[in-house]
């Protein structure tokens, strides 16, 4: 309970009284009238407005309410009334145990105040409310709309646009902004963001645009097209604003950014979908170093095909549509077959043959890669276990593993269960991890690879020689073999730099007692260079294309 006032009526009082988040009971000085707010009425649901004629009636009311609800004794209540009448104010905190032995803490504040004091308090609360309303809608640093409020405003703009009117949306991501924070500090970084936003806002049409900060260095601009504003013309001004030098203290900073653009003429599109289109275009721009901006219309068919493939992958039977191919691997000296890499092929009755390089990256962006990985590992291990037992061989089977699979907490135990189930020697299983995935690996990667290695499984770094930190990862992970990237082998006979890189990789492997295998060997010249450099094994079209199980079995028989 908080206020006694002379009148219960002035501008703004009603709003504050009804919306207060604490319990309020207000009575006039002469106790002729009183009112409880929603929070107070929630305590007891049996009254709405209280008319009080006498102090005695008011005291009785309080006594009943407090005794009934809070179980407070009469001596305590009497002391409240004496203190209140003597000093005009009272505050008290107490605790009591309610249902289910829960300790409840209570606070009561009673104070006599004048109308102007209440009005001042109301104005203060209204100002606080306005501030809270603003920060719930606008970004504190740039004064641009925040993402949530932007979406609501965009929905309104889409629904209210005239027939045939076009709306363009631009998703913007500042390139390498982290480097600015790291180089100049976060205070300078914040100033850069604020001035960058100001530069963009300065070119926006005043009544037909929206501007939001959707993330740390991400912004979204929406502009209605009209006779004065056209998409490519506005894009020109936007690029100019982005590249405008930003001067802070003694620093002159020039920014660059990627932009994804989408347009719509329909009022049926949802704001979220519209934003997703521009963000998809932005992602395409970020992947292409040569492009500053990408239009969604230019990549729409690619994205739709990608989405369709993902839908199909989630609905097909792997046993019916997937097939394993086996590409043989040979010792370079003597051309002795030592194993094969298992490669999955998708024979879709709807889309026809779908290459692994096309659908695996899509699968890796969703959880479906775990199911595909299990299918490949299970069937590859099962098949090689069968051949090794039947023909008394010790051929290795190479199985590609995605980092997304390793992130699955049950990956190692499931993988090892296939080895135990089909009885293959652990040393005949080779897990292949790309060098790029090791560069960005988490602790889970090291733990899982160590667990597999401790069981005798071979670990190979795939596509080796094209990463940023190749040397350090050889010591960090329990590796058995380096697979030299096809990209290097392609030009080994034409490019001295690639040849020197391959030479260094082979020398490095020998120094740390690792085997080397070259991928993508397609002609005799490449083979001879690799032999001269001391490469151990080769894999490629020169000695064997990926083949089905039947043909690979014939190859095994011919080699016995």
C-alpha cells in the first residue's frame, strides 16, 4: 500500500495506478473514498472499489484483510495505526509461512503525500515508461529499429502497400568487423558502428523506408520503389555510403560490406520470409569473394533446388536409393591394392543420380548427415569385413566422417559397435577427416579421434596441404596417414609451387612416421613425380575409378 491523497483524480494517475506492478490501495485524506489496483484485488477477489466512511471502518477492513491473508496479530496492527497517525508514514517488512511450508516475505509502505508529489511521481514513471518503450523497439547504439520491432513494421508496410508497388530489402554485413574491434578496441568499434549506421540512414527516403540493426555488424534496409527511387540507383548510393571513410580521433577507417537483396510486389509474403530471402542472397555474396552484392532472384532456383534436395533426403529410404562405391587404393611400388575409400552415391528416382559433392554439404547443414553417416559406416564396414574374411585379406576401408557427426555424443560408441558387430579388424578401418574441419575443431573432435585411435582405428587427414595450420594439427591429433589434396596433384607436373608443397608434405610425413596417399592421380606423369618424391600410396582414375561392390570384388579376386 503506497499513497493517501486528497483526491483520486488527475491526468495520468489512472494509467499509473492500474498498471503498477506492486499492490496499491489509495484512500482520500478524509477516508471517504478508496480504491485498490489489480495487484491488490488479486489478493482477494471479492471487492472492486471500496467506500470508506470512517477510520474505524478502514481499520476493521485492514484487520480482516491482513489477519485473513497474512495471519498478523492485533498488537502489530494497532502499532501500525498509531505510527501512521503520529508520523504520516510507515514501512514494514515481515515474513510468514504459507501453504506447503513456503516462506513468504511481505513489505508494506504507507505514506501521506500531496497531489503535486503524486503528479511528479507519475511524470517520472511516464518518462521511465517512454524510455523502456524506446529501448524495447530501438537499438541503443545506432537508434535504428531492433530486429523484433523491424519485423512488425515490415509486416505493416507489406500489408499497406499499394497494388503493384515494389518493396526492396537489403541485408548488409560488414566485412571483417572483428578485426576492427581487435585492432582499435570495442569503444572505437562502437563508434564505427554508430557512424556507419548514420551514413546509411542519411541516404534513406524519409517516409518510404525502414532501417534496422539486426545484429552486431548486421543491418537491414527496406525501401519502397517509386518514380524517384529505383533498386539499382539506391544500391549505388548504398554502396557509396558504406565505403564513406569514418574518422574517429586520429583513425580513418574505410569499411566494406556484402549485401543480399530481394524484392517483392506481393502483399501476401510474410516479413520473416522476405528477410530470409535477402539473408540467403547475403550468404551467397559472402561465399563469393568477387561479389559485393547478390540478388535473391539470381539464386532463387539454386536455393529452391537445395531446399528440395533437403526435403527428399529427409523422406527417402537409404537402402533403396543409396549405393556404396569403392575406389581402390594402391601401394605406389608394385601396384598392390591395399584398400578402398567408400563413396556414397544417391540414385534418386525423382532427380536421377545426385553427386555426393552436391547433397553431402546440404545434409551437413542439418541433422540428416548423422543418419547418412551411420548408413555409410555400417554398410562399408559390413562389406569390407565380409571380403576380408572370405578372401583372407586385410584390406582397409576408408570412411569419410563429417565434423557434425563427431559433435553427436553417441558417435564413437555407435561407430565402434559396427566394428564389433561385423568382426572386422580395427586396423582395417580408416576414418578420414578433412584438414579444414580440424582447423575449426572443438575439444570433442580430439576426444573422439583419440577414442577411435585407442581401438586401433587409423585416422587420416583428408585434403591435406590446403589448410592454414597443417603442421600443428599433426601433433595434436592421433594421425596415421596424410591424404594429399587432389588440388595439389592436379598441377604437380605444371606448377613448381604445388610440386614443392607436395614434396614438403611427404618429407614432413616421413619425419613423423606417417604414411602418405595422393588423391586424384589421373596420368602417368603425376604418378612418376609422386614415386620420385617418395609418396607411399595413390588413389585416382589412373588405376581405378569408383566401382560398385560386384566390380570391386572381382578386383580383389584378380589380386589374390
